[in-house]
C-alpha cells in the first residue's frame, strides 16, 4: 500500500485541486513577509511587545530557511524581499529575485 500512496501524494502536491488554485498567494514566505507592516504598527509594552517581536521573527523564518537550504545567507534574502513590493520574492532554483508567476510557481 505504501508504494502506491507515495506517488499519489507527490502528484497531489504538484497539482493542487481547483479550490486551492483560487487561494494561491506569493510563495516562499513572501506572503508572510507582507504581513510585517501590520505587526509593526502595533505599539505595545512589556510582554505583549515581546510576543509581537517573536511573531515578527517567526514570519521571517520560512524564507530564511529556504535561503539557508539553498546555500544563501537567509537574513540578506529576507531584507531584500522586504525591500521589494507585491509578490516579488526569491527563487531558490535560479538564485534570483523575481515576481512569482500565476499559479504559485516560479
């Protein structure tokens, strides 16, 4: 049974169902980074601000991990993607910053 399950899961991951296609956002952590300005507007004190700082760091984690796994310094990639607008992100396959194509790939 396991032998058949694995190819099915891989195929499902490559070809999302119709419901998911409508909800695609910029990938590679870019959509999460675009939430940072909302977090930065919060002016809290004490433990609450510490919590916001933790969430801000966690929002950067996926992109930082992707870059590190590609052999690139994650903090540099995060800063560059923050500087860019919209769905522009870092493509680990091509080692280039570019706009994500429709369909979440690219």
